[in-house]
């Protein structure tokens, strides 16, 4: 194929490639790394030679992931057991990254979960846990994670939102509210840090096959409806994240929406089907 390009076109392709941001030796923290999208992006980061801090509450899952990484010959990740709702634990994870590797380049603020119910039936404790995790936990991750990037004058933040942050359906108001908040926070952050050379990407996946449906307590009927859509895999979403991270430093892919091809909207998940 390249044989048919003239010299100028060939040179441009090579230069574009050379300008790509290499993830080799970059230091990244991934929240929600114990399963699903966070685990998948951590794996892709290992493969690209990044040094990764894995943050989540389930240490057994983090250990499994770390052991595999070492067995495959990648840099041993740093495991930090913690809850994004706990400021000391989030700040501690960032400090540990700085102590181990002297800097931080990438923050993947991905931890979160869904819970759906009609408003009048909502479990008030579950609402609080979800809003504390998806919104307050995100704020904490950004507060402590972004400071080192600003100090360095470069870095990249990826925030996991959802298509639920772009529309609402019955039973989904609380989860959607949390993801609309994620969008506001990501855009506010982008405007604050862009002049200082820090990029922010907000990614909104449609349905993804992860632990999400189990945590959200979806019925078999809803799961079957989602399966019929041929949902995304965690790797599909992680690949989109890597695409944004590898762009040249002057390119900020600020928003990405990734749907399974057959998914029209959130319709498969309504409260009537739970
Ligand atoms: N799956 C989907 O269809 C879908 C679609 C759009 C957006 N999303 C978003 O994608 C993100 C990742 O979810 P997923 O689909 O990959 O589901 P998942 O497999 O259930 O992963 C969720 C991750 O978040 C972590 N987490 C949850 N609460 C936490 C807390 N308080 N502190 C620290 N970590 C916490 C979990 O780890 P521990 O339990 O070990 O702490 C786990 O690693 C979420 O923000 C979710 O809203 C998912």
C-alpha cells in the first residue's frame, strides 16, 4: 500500500506516527482496576511499557492482575487497596506513585457503579453509595491526581462517564444524574487545566460486558436484552482510551461516545424490566 504513496505523503505518515505519545515508562493510576474496563486498560498500559498503580477495594483481584503482568514480563504494578470515597486512601495512592516512580502522567478515573430503581422505590443507602462513588470519589481522584500533572506541566486525565450521562430513562435518574455530574466535572476540569498542557478525555460507553450488570443487580431479562445487542467488551473501551492517550501532545480527544453497533439508546435497561 505504502508503495503507491509519493515521498511527501509517506513522510507525513511517518512524522504523524513519530509524534504519537509513547506510553513507554509513563506512570498511570487506574481507579476501578480490579475488573471490567479498568482492568482492561491496565493490561493495555502494561503492554505499552507503562508503570501502573492499580487502585480498587478487592485486593485479591488486583493481586491476580499484578501476578499475570509480572508473569508476562511487564513492569510490576503497584497495588493500592482503597476506596475512592476515602480522601486519605486516594491521596495515599497518588503519594505512593510519586514515591515509587517520581512522577504521575496519566490518571484514569474509572471507578463507579450503577443502581436503578423508580424514584419512589429507591434504596436511599444505595443512592448515597452510588453518588458518593461516582461523583464525590471522582472529585477526590481528580483533586489529588491532577495536582502532580499540573506541577509537571503535562499529563492526561481520562474519566469514565456513560451514555446514561447523555439521556435518562425510567429508573435511571439517579445513575444518570451521577454521570451528568461526571460530564460537568470533566468539562470544568478540561477548561481549568488545558492552558497548562494537561489533557482531559471524557469517555461515554454504551453497554459493556463487565461486572457492572451484577453490581447493578440487573434481572436475567435485562441481561438477555443487553446480550442481544452484542455489547462492547472491556477491551473495546480500553482501546478507545489508549487511542486518546497516544495522540500527539497537542491533540486532546476531549469526548468519546462508544456504542455497541446495535444499541440505539439506553432502552434495553428500563425499570420495568428489572
Ligand atoms: N459496563 C457498562 O455497561 C458501563 C457503561 C457505561 C459506563 N460504565 C462505567 O464504567 C466504569 C467501570 O465500570 P465497569 O463496567 O468496568 O464495571 P465493573 O467491572 O463492576 O468495575 C467497576 C470497578 O469500579 C471499582 N469500584 C467501585 N466502587 C469503588 C469504590 N468505592 N472505590 C474504589 N473502586 C471502586 C470496582 O472495584 P472494587 O469493587 O474492587 O472496589 C471495579 O474495579 C464505571 O464508572 C461505570 O459507571 C460502565
